[in-house]
C-alpha cells in the first residue's frame, strides 16, 4: 500500500509542477529573463521545506567524508545545471515534449546505477533506450533544423535531462552512503548553493511575483519529495526511473487540455507512446 500511495503522490506532483512552470514561462515573462534567479529561489524554498525530512527518517552522517564531499559536489553541479538549462528552454519547448525529452535521464540513471550502484543493465534496456530516442525524434518536428539537427532550446532540454540523470544518481549514492534524510538534504542544499553563486555571478534578476515564486517552489518541493519517497519505498533507482515515465502521457493530455498545446497532437501522441514503450523496457 505504501508503494502504491508513493507512486500516486509522484504522478500527481510530477505532473502539476512542470505544467505550472510551463504556464508561468509562457504567460508571465515575455523576454524569458531571470531564469537562473527563479531557479535559485525555487531551490531555496525546496531547501527550507527539506527541514521536514527528519520527520520521515532521522538525520545522521556516516561514511567516508571524502565520498560525501565528492557526491555532494557532483549532485550540486549537475543539479544546478539541470535547473538552469531546463528553465531557460522551458518557454520555447512545450510541456509534453519537455517531459518526454527530459526522460533521457532514465537511460542515464540506469547506466550510472549499473556502473556505480551495482544495479543491472540488460539488452532489453538498451532496446528501450533506442525506442526512447526514436520517440524524441518523432515529437521534435517543430525543433528540427536539419535531418539530425535541432534548435538550441531542444538541445538545452536534452542537456537538462542528461544533467538530471547524473544528479539523481549522485543523490541516490548519497542516500545509500549516509541515509535518506542527510543524503537528500546534502544534494538539495548543494544545488541551491551553486544556483545562488550562479545568480550572484551573472547578476540575474527575477521578474516574477512572490506568489508565482512561492507556488513554483512549493510544487517543485512536492515533486522532489515525491521522488525521494518513491526511491525510499521501492529501493531500486532503475525500476522507479522506468515506471514513473508514465507521466509523459499524462502531461501530454493535460497540456492539450489546460495549456491548449494541441499543435501536431497525433504525432506527439505517437512519439510519446513509442518513448513510453522504450521506457517500460528499461524497468
């Protein structure tokens, strides 16, 4: 029952958050400015709310200090990179396409989990990766500028998925090393710190209202919390990464209904189903 509720929580939170961010990107910021600042503020809200995590599991440190430092830095650097690239591209890539493309993190996490977390990579998972890539090509028609060339925002979205895969793997390694609560908080706090540094260095200014930032931050926290609870209850990063990708179909449908993103919808549905088949093969 706990696992079922964890999956349900994830699907709701992981669908609501990207839909709200896409709505915000297209309705509230004509020049697409302040994305690094927004990412920092959202991450900061997530960090503050992460103080609730000890309710689930005690906070403690264990393991090699050097390993903790390295994993924290890896999670922070790639997590911050994910936020920056995803938020920058989000205005120009539809919600359903963003979600599908971002799922490139699934094969990334599987490969990294196989190499570093002693989880298994199979031939079927390799086939699944191929289907995911085919699905990405199918839905990318609007962003293709050549046979196998894509515009910069589509490539930024691909990059964000790759960075997310590395960050999630490092976060999972932290959780295995020093426990659920400390590992998660180290990952989230390092991402926030590096986004703060990026904001200061670039002088990035935020143009969103406090209400917009607060809603975005809370929804992002719920999405992140739903992920770590799911990882905690299931315990297998590869399995969770595959099953949770059902959300791509949900977001395509929800985006068509609520955000009116219906252009070339049959092609998008076909592409999402091909990608979904590939993702399911990765479980």
